[in-house]
C-alpha cells in the first residue's frame, strides 16, 4: 500500500509532515508513505529543505495521494508542464487535499459538483475555480477528501487510515498522538469529523 504526499516548493511543513508522521504510525509489511515532489529537493515556506522519496509519476500510481499546500500553489496550478504529470484518478485512488492543495484538485477537474474544504487564504481562489467551499474542517465524497486548516491534517490522514485499515486503526493512531489528558475527547472529535464520510464497502476494494 503506497500513500504519496505531494509536496512542492514553498510547501507548508505542517500540512505535509504531520500527515507523513500520522500515516507512518501504521506498521505493517507493504505500508509505504512517501513525500513525492517534482524535484529531488524542495524548500518549505520557512526554509526547511527535504528530499523527495518518490516522483510525481510514482505518486500517480499510488493507492492514495494527499496534495499538500504551500505558498506557491497558484504558480503550481499555472504550470501546465507540471500539472500534466499529475495523473490522479479517484476511480483507483483515494485522493485528499490539504488547504491550498484543494486548488490543485479543483484545477484537475476532480471536484466537479463536489463541495470542498480549504484554508481561508485559498478560499476565494477555490471559489473562482467553481467549487463551493464549506465552513468546516473536513469533507469527503466517495474517494475524494479535503481538509481546511493546518491542524485538520490529522483528520485527512485518519480518513485514509480508516479507509485502508479500518476505523479501529484510525482511532488507535489518533489516541497515541493525542495530548495526554485529552485523548478520549480528541479521538471522539476527530472521528466525528470523518466517520460520516466513511464507506467500509469502498474500503474493501483497496485491501
């Protein structure tokens, strides 16, 4: 099972790396989580340089893909040579977008008639792309999910875990990561946000 987190120049560390950390709490043979980038190295919005673990081509064949956000997303969606490399397909992949990553899915035509979540800065750009923006942290329809706000990234990661490994696995990971003294409340809130959008029958097709 390969989960790729698309991470571009100017990326938001919280959006890519929190999801990376949460998803890597699943320890089983064949479970692989990768930072996927168009170049060998990318620099974050705050100057952190990381190395890519997968290419965009590999991400296009992954079982699940999260599109991370960053300060250069509008430039990314305007780069036709880059966008044509993103061959994402909800018929065979779980697709998630965090904050301005929602704009990428919108420009790829993957949010047609589907409302979405994003951050407040990106909201008008997503609306300009013809997508209704919801005032909530998480939303999913079928195999496509979006999250708004950096600290909503655990919800997106937990949705992917729940879809691929079941709700018990998602709850266990969230419980381990949640602040001490707040674990039960944190897990309850997180699961209340994602459970309405889970479909166990769909999940079986990825197992």
